[in-house]
C-alpha cells in the first residue's frame, strides 16, 4: 500500500510540474506575442497641430472699393465731389454747381448723360498709347486727344482750344510731382500733382484748384477733362 501511495504522490507531483511548465510557457509566448504585435504596429509621427487661423481673404467689398475713385475739393469757385465707379462705369456727383451723371459704355465706345448743366453725347477710341474723345458736351463741340507717351492733351472744348503738356514720370521712382502746363477755356492751365498724396493744386479757368484724388489719378482727370472745364 505504501508503494502504491508513493507512486500516486509522485505522479501528482509530475502532473503539477508539467502544468506549471506549460503555464510558464504560455506566459512567455503571450508576452512574446504581445511584444511582436507591439513592434509590428507602424510608428506614426505626431503631425504639427493644425492652425485655426487661416489667411484672411480680401473681402469683396474691399476689392470693389478699390475700383471706386473719388475726386474731392474745390475748383472753378465751387465745391467738387466726383465719383468714378469702374465697376458700373459711371461718373456721378457734383461739380461746377451742377450734378453729374455719366455712363461709360466700353462696348460702344460712348459716354452719355449730363454734366455742367448740359447733355453729354461723346464717342471715344481707346488704345494703350492714346484716347480720342469726340462729340458734344458743355453745350459745345468736343474733340480731345490725350497721348500718354508724348505727354500732351490737345483739341477743343467749350468753344475754345485746348493744349496741355505733362510728363507722368513713370520711369522715375524718386520724382513724385507731375507738372501740367498749357491753356484751356481761354485761360492758362498751370497745375501740379503729387502722385503720393493724390493732391492736385494750381490754377485753371481763372480759378484756384485744390483737389484730392483717391483710387484714381491724372489719367482719369485728363481722360475726362471736359468734366472739369467750367461751362462758359
């Protein structure tokens, strides 16, 4: 009986040892598998945080505002408040104690409406070098040709000859003053324009000139010169 009892005890011990061994193997395998799985997962770098700030887009209203030029101040012994809208292509406001309401049609090459207490019916031909404007305004025939390269405005308006010479000084970055000299409306024209401040001063129509340009310049002033002549 003793032998049988000892054999049973020995067998029990062996079984326990085998179980313990299998358990340890299982633990080792599980740990290895876990490590293998961990290593098999691709490492990903943390991307930089996305900025909530985006580039500020220019509002459409701001873009449109840059296409609306104004000329304000005084000339011809009267206040000036003229708006040149290059979206709708209109010229509105007041000058020479008169309302102004003009429509510019580039398809037909025409300027129509009223200014200086007079109907306006003009045709124009535009090229990069010069602009020719012909028709009627200020109760008189009009023919004005401005040539940018030659720096001259010539023709007639208000029943009088027009000749004004100028130099836009486009190639000179340091010289910001443009001088205009000549005659119109049977009176001398002597003006100077500050390209930085947009300030036009001097005299014409036997009257002092003191105007400020915003979002427009001398090109507009000379192209629509008939507007700034006082009706005689």
